[in-house]
């Protein structure tokens, strides 16, 4: 009986090896993106970097983004053929599903998760989505269709998550800055002033 349990455990670990590896890689790369956002984009001194913010961002990559991307890519590669050719029917279909189905659903969940991890209220999270979601999604469409065409058309399956997250260091830098940017558009500031009066 113990032998069969050991075999089952071994099979589970082997089966989920890529999930674990991709999740760790994603966590590290998202943490790097946040550090870049704080030091280069937001001009924060190195001795004033918000380590908790970076740790939270990396943790979201470890427990949510990495597993989500790995599961999604596994699903796509099971359902659609891997042709290793740019602009093949399979690659085009994967990009279409990734950008028209996955991205619009994934981004708001990611935004809500990051804000929740920072202890923000539901009202704050809703406001953040209203203010920033559309802009982030449109920016996504200027970057990721091309990256994903290369990814699904040329990159071997086992390296696809690592490829997107390596390219995604700059994307994660943008996302981290965007989600932590407390500046509001003027129209919202005027609305707030009016409501106070």
C-alpha cells in the first residue's frame, strides 16, 4: 500500500514539475519587474524601495500568474496543434483565443488580486478597474499579439511560459507602475471635488 502511495506521489510531482518551475520563474520575474518600476520608472531611491510591495507582486506571480499561464498554455497546446511555423492556422487560433478570451478575463482578475493582497477595499478595487482596466487592455493589444505569435509559432511548448515572462519583465514593470499609480484623470478629480462640496 505504501509503495502505491509513493508511486502516486512521484507521478504527481513529475506531472506538476513544469507548473512548479514556471510558477517560481514567474514570481521572480514579476518581482524584478516591480523593482524596475520602483527604481527606474518611479525614481525611488534604492534604500527606499518598498520591499513588501515587491514581495506581494512576486507572490501573486508565484501562486496565481504562473499557474494560470501554465494551465492556459497546456490547454491551448492540447486542443490546437503545435506547428512551429509563424502564421500557421494553429498559431493564429492560439493568438486569437489568448487575446480575445484569456487576456480580457485574466487582467481584471489580476488587478483585483494585486489590490486585494495590498488590503484594498472592494470599493477601491472597483474604482481601480473602472479607471485603469481599459487602458491596460488596449496597451496589452499593442504588445502581446506579436509576442504571442512568436511564442506559439516558434517557441517549444515547455519554454513558452518562460519566454512570455522573460519578455514580460518590461510588461510587468508597466503593470506594476500602472496599478500603483495613484494619479487620477482630471475628470475624476473634479467629480471628487464636486461631491465634497
